[in-house]
């Protein structure tokens, strides 16, 4: 059975790159009827926080990346890492190293001065000297001195690294906490991970992890290293490119299915398909379709995709998503029109839920027009037509068609073109110059509120 995992470090939020790695691992497991495991690699004691762990869990839940097992925490598995380290020590595949930080620093300086690549020189590898008293050693792997590690990466193809390029890596630090390479490898082994799908910044770690597995006589998983995501300028993705927390996208009004769809297309494709569902992603997903070159993050493309999903979204669902935004903006939703109907009217014109809320404000709280709009539209020329229209609106049947006809009749009666009346009416009632058709807006706003707002604004017309 296929078993994949996502193993973030809780040292910050769940970012775009991590979310895409999780998505690919999730999709591969779902495609093959396998299991997707969540593991929290919390051995960086200085930087790991409970808040970051929660942010990762929240981000995955929002994206719908459900896991079958976990979350497992490395700091709860220390006894297991010590057990395997002891096994390697007994087999002669690992050894205690007592070199101090000062010694190692001096060693690296000498190597640099000689034009050599800084690396551990194996001074305790086969040492017969007596260990210094009071020094807690690290445990190092006896990396093979000759030969090479070759593995077939499911994205990058065959990769070979000479063992002479690698030194004896630390497995357990002096404080008993495993290094990244040791902890992750033991976890993958114990959790029967069959496919390790991760960012290609881990390619250099893979030969080291394979050598640990070989020392244990353990089976090797298959590896797939996904190219990194770059900003539009070709630089490594950062906050200035819009690479914020996944949860921030939720708070900014993006739909999870839109972000999921966008992340899937970052470095993976299925023909020319741009908009597709979770179910289609699972059906189509294949590691061989992942591009070998880095993907570029495009906020405009994400926004466009979000717009497509907004247009197709259920109005009742959108109303629930919009509600917190409107309440924060001081709107009285209960005192206004049905919010689902309002979202239906507005959703074609916006890119995010936040924009949808901004566009809906005037239905629930009157917006005072700017002085410029008043000067432009509240003129003496149009005032008689507006008074005429107000009288008409007080008695007509209240629907969009009748409202449209009333506006047209008032304009015609006063020798004006329809926009000459419709625009002042729009500004009077909404405070805005840009809205959907004013007759559709008024139908939702209701007769009573429309007439009240017109009354309040009539005094503002130029004499």
C-alpha cells in the first residue's frame, strides 16, 4: 500500500511551498488508495511553538488535506531514536564523537585556509584515545568511505552522489535530540512510508538518509523531490511576493478550493486544464507530470482562479463567509436584505470574499457620497426628475422591471437620458458610483429603505 507523509517543522506558519508539498503527498496517497500521514518535526527546541503547530493544523484543515494517521510528534519518540542509535553503535556502524565546538570550528578554519571543503575529518571514527571526562558526546554515522549512493528520483531521474562527498553526519546531538536526517529517516522507516514527496532543497539529504537505512539493513522508500516555487521575478518565494500563511489567504477572502487548485497547478499539470475539482486532481495526479524546473507564483492568476470559484459558489455558503467581514465593518445584517441574494447579485464583480463584503456594505450601512460625486450628480437640472421618480417609486410594484421603467419614465418626462437620472439615484442610495444595475440594487434594498435614503439626500442637491 502507498503511504505518504507531510512532515513540517512547527517553526512558523504553513506557507505556500509547504502546502503544495502536503497537497502532492495527499493527492498521491488518495490516487492510489493509500494512507497520508502527518508528522510534526518539533526537534528544533528553540524555534518550535504550539502556535505554529496549530497554524499548520488549521491551514491543512482549511485546505481539506485530511490525514489518515497522526499527527505524530518527534519529541515524543526520543526513546525510539536512542534505541536505533544504540543498535548502530553495537553494530559498529556508528560511534561516539567527543570533539568540542571549538575543536570543530578550528578544524573547519584550517580546511578553508587550505582551500578545502569544510567537513568533519573523522578524528573519533576509529580512535583508541580515552574519552575526555565531563564531555557529552554526539553519535555519528560511519559513512562508507568509498563507492556511491545512486537512487532514481521520481521527478528528477537518476541521481548519484559519491560517498567521499559526505562526512560522518551526527545522528544524535549531545543533548540526546536527533538531527533532522536521523529523526526523519527513523520516522519514515517506522511509519512504513513508501513514497517521500518533498521539496528539492532536501535532495542533498537523501544520500545521507539512504546510508543510514543501508546501515540498518532497512528497505528504501521511493523519493520524489519537487522543485521550489519562485516569485515572478525569479527570486526565491518570500512574503514580498505574496507568499503568506495559508490561513492568511482564508482571512483575505480566498476560497480553499481555489487555493488548492492553484497550488496543484504550481509545477504540475494535466493537459491544459486550469480549473478542476479535488476529485479530478486525485483522478489525474501523477508524479511524472511534475515539472523539473521551478514554478513561478503569480498572485494575479490565483486571484483570477478565485474569481472563477466565487462565481460558481453557493450563495448561502458565500453569505456565511461574508458575514464576519460585514460585522467587522459595523453592518447590521439582520436589518437589511437577504445576504444570499446580495452575494448572488455581486459575486460576478469581485475577486475575493473580502471584496464581496466591501461591495455589499451599502446594503447594510449607508455610505456618504464623496463631495466630488455630490457636485457631479446632485444638480439642479436633475432634481425635478428625482422628485418625480421618488413619487413613482412610492406606488409602483416593487420589482426590478418596474423600477427600471419608473427611472426611464422620469427621465423621459424631464427631457433627460436615463443615465442622467440613474447615476444621481445610485449615488443617493448607495454612496457609490459603481454598482450592479440600480434597479436590481433597489429591488433588494427594498422600497422603504430606498425612499428613506432618497429623502435624506434630496436636500443636498444644488439650488
